[in-house]
């Protein structure tokens, strides 16, 4: 996360004028690693895609929820179906989104504008940033001509670091969202619904913060 924050600062120091809502996103500023967690707003986000390859995947649905004052703000939750450029393909067996369902969805640019507005001034939270963060970055480059550089917390990477520090990395699917929730004493939710997964990730991060007694944003860096 600290690397992302430093890259963001360097980008903003030399940025050119960009179209809305990306200009407002940049003007909103970013939290510092030294900021108290209690004073920061987070946005937990999850995306369902046509592929696990961020370089060619299409977004099919996205859900997010804000976190503030140590709580998940369910009133801020949003979820959108996105119309892809092609067919859903075999990915439908995972998330249950059919070509008919996504065909009635919104254009990806409209949805990306909504995401950017929701992220302004906040810290992004994802479980396994390798796909979702990379996909958002590619989409922002395509629509706004600039990368999505912002602080983010990856709950999967955070737990992997904890296990590495204990010299005990569990095998198998121990880092899956559902398994980590169980390990932290959280209830089981149905998987592969983007809004449910976003809420599940938000609750997991709150449990991790309490378990680690983390106080500053930098305490959540990997």
C-alpha cells in the first residue's frame, strides 16, 4: 500500500488536466500512512469478470460499500450490472450472470465514473488485488488516459504477511475470503455476489484491524 501511495503522490505532482469525474478524484487528495485509521474512510469493492486475466477481462458486475468510524455503512452500498464487449462464456458457471442479464446492464464507462466518484478521498479495500485493482487501472487508462493510483488494502495479502511473519503459511484455500472469515469468527455468506463479497471483505478488514490493534493506515501496508 505504501508503494501505491508514493506513486500516487508522484503522479499528482506532474498530472495534467483530466476530464470529470477523474479530475475531482485527483483533487480529493489521499490519506497518508501516518493517518489514524479511525479518521479514514474506506471503500470495500468487489468485481465479477469474464476472466481471471486482468489484461483481457470484462467487468460484469461490481459492488461496493463504504467503511467509516470502524463500521460498515450499509446505506452507502451500491451494486451494478455491466454490459460487456463480448459474451460471458464459461464464467457464468462461477457468478451466475448470463448473457441476457448483462446485456441489460450499464455501459462500463458509466459504471467506472460511479466507481471513481465513490473512491474519491478514500482508501480502496479488496480481497486479492491482483485482479480487481489491475482491471480498474486498465479501465481508467482507457477512459481517462491515466492510471488509478491510490492507497489500497488487500486483505488477502495482509493475512499472507501475518502468516509469513509467524513462519507458518497454511496450504490450500486458507486465504480464500470465506475461509479467512471463518478463521476470524465471522459468519459465512454466499460467495460470488459482488456486493455480498464487498461487505464480507469490509467486515474481514475490521476484524483484522481489531486483531492487530492497528491504529494507523501504515499498519495495514504489505
